[in-house]
C-alpha cells in the first residue's frame, strides 16, 4: 500500500453510519474476531515517536482512534503505512517536526490522546502543543496529573487561549512521582516521558493493567530500562537513544467481554476468536457467577447463555486486577435479565451510570445512588456522585429510540436494543466506531437484524 501524503488520514474503512434500525428479540449466535486492544494500540503508536528507526505494530484494529492517532503522527512528520489485510502499522519517525495548532485541532477532535504526545515530542523537538481535550463524558478526567508530571520532569507549561504550549529548555530529568490514584493515563505519561529523561524515575501507585504492561514491553524492545515491583512501583532508568520496535498487540479484553455480555443479554452463543483467558480471569469468574457458560481453547473463548435464569450478583469495579470499569456497562444490560437484585458499585469513574436512563425507558428497573453500596467506601462516596446502581430483574425490555452517549454506554444501548422486543432506532452509532472494529459486520455475522438508516 502506498502511504498517503503527509497530513492525510489513514484509508481505514470504518462503518460510517449515524442511525441504525435494530429489530430485537433474537439470540446472537456465531463467531467474531477481536484484534488489538484500543487502550494499548494508540499508546504504542505514540511510542513510535521515540524511536529513531522504523517501528512495526501488528494486530491493529480498524477503529476510529487508530485513524485519529495516525493523522496526528503524520502532522508531526511521521510516515505511517497500514496493511489492511494483516492489520499491520509501520512507522518512520526519522523526520519528526512541530505540527500547526489548527491541524492538531482538526485531527484530534474530541480525543484525549494528544496529551501523551508531550513527553516524546519534548525529547525529539524540545516543545509540544496540545489543544483543548475531549473524550467520553463519563466523569472528570482532568489533565492536571499529566501537566504536574511533565513539570516534575522539568517541563515549562504555558496555558494559552487555544491550548497548552510545553517546552523543555533544559531538557527533562528523572524524578520521583507518587500518584494519588493508579491512573492509567498518568502512568502512560510517566513511562513515555521517563524513558529518555536523564537519570532515574520512580513512579509509586502506578497502574499495572495488561495494556500498561504491554506498553512497557514495547518500550523495553526500544531500549528502555524499566522494572515493575509487586507494590505498584515502576522504576525507569533514562537512556540517551531509543530505536524502533516490532510488536504484536495484546487482544482487546474490553471488546471480548462486551460480546460475552451480549451473549448473556440475548440468550445467545458467541465464539470470540482472539480472546485470551489470562487478562480476562476476573471477568470470567463474574460471567460464571451470573450463570453464563464459557469454553476456552487456543484460539479464543466461547460465551453462551445455557438457558434458564441468570443469577443476580454484587460487583465492584476497580483497577487491575479488579473488575474493569469498561466491563460493567455491557454487563448491566445482562443483569436486567437476572433474577433478584444486582448491585454495581463503580469506583473508577464517578459518572458512568448515565446510560441507565435509556435502559429504564426500555423497561429496565435500575436505581442509581450516591452512596457506596459495595463492601468498601470509595473516593466518590462523599462527593455527591451517582456511582452505585441497583438492578432488579428479570424485566422485559421493549424497543425505543436511543441516543448513544459514549463508547461503552453506546455499545450497551445496542445490546439492549438487540435483546428488546420490537424495533429500536439507535442514533449516534459513530461513537461505537471509536472502539469496536467493524461492529456492523460482526452483528451481521451473529445474525442480528440491523440496518443502516
């Protein structure tokens, strides 16, 4: 494939549809494939900026976020080539340059990924610019951690009208950082900045999600020196130079679990090729407790509803190795079909139950609370956020007109429409393209009765 001209977007085919008609009530049955993890691939693409020789990333999904990051890389002088058939990205960052503010705004859109460009760009160019940042409206995701981290390394942060200009007039130096919460984004920022900072960096209370560990593996391949202790402490010894990498992304455990929850909600049977057991063990335990059945082989995992009633359950989301916050929204739809009262206590994002309003409009019985309904109090318990939910079931879901609120909530609404009786109209489907590769094709492969309007 011939690389597009600088500044152009990848010719990645995505499902361009804003409105979908869904005829529900039919079990999803069949096989789909998941590829690389959305929460890793974009960060590995940014890491390619640090390499002075070309990089190759395999198992890349065809999703909107990949398109956005590829466009941002091109704006900064990185040559990006994509092999559609193999899901392979190739990068050449030998000619990194500063991008125009207007171009960054146009390509970034609502994505928050530009903040992670800062460390690599400061090492390569001595300066970086990031526009106002967006993302899913599921809670307060401030960039304060990121800016504080960059300052700790010696960066100078200048907040301007259209964004933030960051410079490193004296270079970056290793430092000691302790996060108040094991934030994934702040951990990624530290890693991408520390690997070429002079001296040693110590990061306490770091996130240790599988996607973080895969990013560390990429950086080590590039020449970084990184160790991970058992007490959430990551130590990085800065190096003068990094080369490119060749790496295959870990599979997307969020997408795999989303389809698994869809199998439960629709009384279906879905084989998820590419799903792997090690990174999904917490979800698999919960899936089994709810009453689902799964079968694991070397190629993937089969998820099915065995018939009969599902069981109510109590879930508390947490950082890894706890129950992942991105798993809870699709599973809540399945819990509307479980007998009894299920409790979900969200401890990672404070505003992740907004999607339940639409479910209640379809017949679900979900009540949200400010109180911590789990075993332990969390950081949101005294902050007046609706961060706990009680789901009474089973309830019959009926068709409705739905507007997708965000990526994970949107997929959950789609599952509800597939499980409901009647024909639903789902608007804002383009949000789902950010994290689910060719989901329209996958729905067709599973026998879903859907069409673009």
